[in-house]
C-alpha cells in the first residue's frame, strides 16, 4: 500500500515521525482526510481528533490548535497540544471540564467566558477521544 511521510510536532516534542497510509485531522472547517499524493494543502487545526492509519492499524490522538501542511515531500502537523487516547488522564480531563463549567456559570468577563468555553471544548474532546461517553 502507498504511504507518505507524516511528522506531528508540538511545542514540547516530536509527537510522531514515520510513514503512514492515511490521516484524518480536525481542521477549523471540519475533518480533512489526507492520502498519499494529496494536493498541496494548508489548514488551521480545530479541537478534535487526529486519526493515523499505519500498517492497517488505526491510532487516535486528541489535538487542539495549530496547522496542517501537506506538500509533495511530507505532511506536517504543527499542534499546540496532541496526546494519544491511551495517554489521556481521564480524571484530569473531567476536573478541567468541571472547572470550565463552573467558570461559565459565574458572572465573568466576556474574555474569561471565551477562555472557559475553549477549555471546556478541549476537556470534552480529550474525554471523547479517551473513550468517555
């Protein structure tokens, strides 16, 4: 099966660097599927999942913010945060969601409300990716 090179980078580490068959990544415009020989493409990342298919196996990560850049040579995902589903601390994600919900119920400034909304979306995404209903 045809493959392409995928590199996933965060501010903290090189998260992934290998040949893959396909990826599906959440952009701000929705999910984008990338296959070998994809046309050049650049998009901003949203809060969602990154599915990597390698050797017929699927692995999923929670991703939030950044960019995906597809070129002839490789696909690069530059993400603010990215973590494998099995690395997510579900209790920490639940606590973050609860803190964000509490902040949203307070009479906070518009900026604080916006920040709390993003934190809630990230926490809920992490729980969803980790398999929490």
